[in-house]
């Protein structure tokens, strides 16, 4: 077997062990600790089942759910049932809506992907280009301007930027001139209408999402600008850059052929941490904008202790993060063979 193949197998095993460990910690925090600290009556599943059993319509559902989660068995037996279900992505149905957890997430997934794909990718692309320009002209006015803008962007939280946009581009125009530049977060786009390909509702959703994407670009670009600039400046001080310039290679060619390729490993790893966030979204962001994404659903699940939805959200987020890191490590190993033997 090649060194790359061995590296991939070892890394995959390590990620799987990490996955099981994280799932175990989640079980301990959500299921075991309440019982161990407050007693059996504090079992979150028991509490939810009692509420469900109070309604005659859900009596059979409560009995079936108790059997499904291994209620009444020792905690270690419940843990085995939990791991078995989670590894099969069988999370059960919401304790409140009785809708399968996976279906609830799937219903809101298009909202989250459409908003956060643009809200994550665009700041990365803009920050990457601005960071390189800043580093290339370091010490000049353009460098100072980009750095200052990047710092302001990094400091400002996205939710505050969104509130400012709503105030100046939605509320004030409506009060002073009687029209909206962007809509206030009063009526979110209809999931059902969009699913039925209602063109008017799709157009409204794009209009509704525009201030959210603008706020994401303004608030999330600065971190990428600063990181890329620092990476480039650090590389420009290396001996190989001095050698390339001494051989007559232009500064632009040195940057393209030698500096930027060396940025790939840290940038790939940064992307590996950032991209899975597209699934989770931003809870405060969605709460302010009334955007019906997965983050709002997860907040509702955690505040109501809806264990099936909590399991689904936590498990899928963990899988995406670990798979993203695994892919990033494999790509880095391909780009830099030295990684395989470390």
C-alpha cells in the first residue's frame, strides 16, 4: 500500500473514533447528566413522553417512542440503542410536531443552503483577493485602507450590520418616502410556495435574502482579508522569495508561482472549518431576520429539549465538520507529500 493510502486509512480511523467520542459526549450531556444529577424523574425522554401521554391522541406514540429509545433499560443499554440509531441516521420524530427529524431539517435546508452558501463563499472570495492586494502593496495607502476596513469588518457582528441595513434601507425609506429598498423581517418567504415554484414568492425570497447576504459580506470578509494578508506577508519574508527576485523574476510572478502555492495548506484547512458552517447557519442572524433556516430550528429544538431534532442537528453538523476536515487533510497530503510521513 502506498504512503498516501496508509495516510488516508489512518486519518479516516482517527476521524471515526473522534466521531464516536463526540456522540458519546453528547449522550452524556443530554441524557445521562440530567438523570445522574437530578434523578430518574429528570430523564428528558420521560418528561417529553409524559407530556405526550397527556393527550389521548399520542398515547400509542408515547409507548412506541419509549420502546424505540430503550426507555426503562440501564443507561449503557440506552447508549447502545442511541449509537445504533445515530449511525443509521435514524433520529426518530420530533417530540412536539411528531414529524420525522430528518424531514424537518430537509424542509428548511434549501433556505439555509441558499443563504449561507452565498454568505460564506462570497466573503472568502472577496477576502482572498483583497488580502493578496493588501500584501502586494504593503506599507502603502491602499494596504492601510484595506487593513482598516478588514479590522472594522472583523469587529462588527453580522447581526448588528443587519440591523443597520434594515434601519437605513428598509425602515427609513418606508417612513420618509413610502417604499422599501429591502423588506423588513416581518413576513419570511413561504416554504410551501417556493416548493411549488411560485415565481412571485421566489422573487420575494431573493429580495428578502439580499440584506442578509450583504450583512454577511460586510461582517465576515474582514477575517479572511486579515488572514490572507498575514499569510502572504509571512511568505514574502522567506529566503526563497528573495532568491526568486534576485534571479530576475518579477514580484507578480514570484507571488503567483511561489508564494500563493504555499498558501494552499492553511487556506484549505481554514475552508474545512468554515464550509460546514453553511449547514448550521447563525442563530442570532436568523432570529433577527426571521429567516426560517436550520439554525432557527436548532434553537427551537434546544430550548424545548426536543431530543430527536437535537440529535439530528448535532450529528449531521458533526459529520459534515469531520468529513470536511478529512477531505482537507487528504488534499493537503496530496499537495505536500511530507505530511504523509509525519
